[in-house]
C-alpha cells in the first residue's frame, strides 16, 4: 500500500465507559474497587474507524452524536486519533453510549443507550464516498435497507469496495433488515451468533454459505476463540485465530473488521485478511477499550511472520 487509502465508515458511533474487573455488582449502596475505568470511542463505525487509523489508513467517519459532554468526548477521542470527524453531525438525541462492566475472563454485559445513532441516516458524505477506496457501514440496521443499498451502490459505482458489520443480535426476525443488503456488499463480517441466528443454520459453515448464497461476495464469520469461517466463491476456509489473553473483548469485532478491510485493500486473499484481522483484534482485546494497544500494519505483519515460523 504505497499511499494511505481513503476509507469511509458510516453508522454507529458509541462512547464506551469500561469498568474492569467487575465479577459481581455490589448490593444496595455497596461499593467496589476496580483496576480501571476507561472511556473509548467504539461502535462498528467509530471503533472500526479508530483501528483503521492506527493501522495506517486515512479514515473519514460519518454519523451522529448528541449535543452533550459524551458527544464532545467521543468526537475528541476520534479526532485525536487522526480520524476525520467532519461528517459527524450533532443531533437532539443524546450521544450513543455504553457502560461495560468487564468480568475477569474478558466477557461482559452491556448497558446501552441507542441515542443519536438513530439519526445516522440523516447524513451521508457523498463526496467522501466518491473519493473512497472502501466504504464500511457499521450497524446498517440503523440506517434502513433502502438507504444502505443506495450508499453501497454509489460506492461501487465510484470504484470502492464495501463491507458490513452489525450491532443487532441473532434473532431470526432481524434477517429481513440484512438480507436485502447482501447482493450489494463485498465483505460481510458478522459473528457466529448473528450468522447462525439470522439464517437458522445448524452450524457455522451452513450459516456462512447461506449469507454467501444470498449475495455477499465474501463472508467472514468470527467465533470468539474458534476459527474464522470464510466463504468465497463457494469455497470454505477455516482460519485459526491469533491467540490472545483477553482482558476486554468489547472491541474485538470492530478490530477484526478493520484488519480484514485493511488487508483486502492491500490485495491480500480473504484467508490472509481474516488472519490479519484476527491479529489486529488480538492487540485490542489484550487491554481495556477499543483504543487499546500500540500497533500499526507493520507490527501486525511482524507478529504474523513470527507466528508462522
């Protein structure tokens, strides 16, 4: 990659407040001493933009935040990381935010306010899309199928590749929001719970094949500590993840998406892109918050080279 490509991320931007470790909530007015309370930019648009920038991409992000302290903090965190936040509009709803009490094993429940992410479809940076090498829609379910199809087709018409990642869970009813988008998408990047829940498939391979048959050019499904399942041109690949000692898994999916997209823009195979995405995620989940880790594309390459020896 000779020059940093322009990537546009659209959709959900979240301010995460992460508390670690929290293995139980004190009763009544009880208190608990913890090791860390961290605030981080997150969400399948905001978090992915953050990680892509750390890898070395030039990122324009688009969506909505509130006219509140959380919105100013979220925009500031992204701007300080080098993300172009020109197209983050300010709306009347509160900034989307989550409180994540992280258990000692890295898992966590989530307390979440949708807030201004409901306004994400109100701003689409068409000029930035026309100049982009890649367009990533994070939480397309918030923008509406017709809006997302228009965005994806516009991006393709101007030479960009496209990808989707999601916030919604795996309830079968949600598939109606996802299926119309698949024929217009290059890379679909769900987790196992989403892919199997939407499609009703009995296993991960069948779920990935179903999403591919519905029109997605490449499907890469993450499965926590299991292999990433990649389906492309009816071929199935099982890609071992890069091991990590997870502290906070909340940003892992967004980091995987960022790494996958970055590697594909470098011309790597989908299998190698899944491996690169996994290595990127391994850096993020080793600490607290989506912004954890000091890395770039070169250091991820070095990590993978060392692992291959």
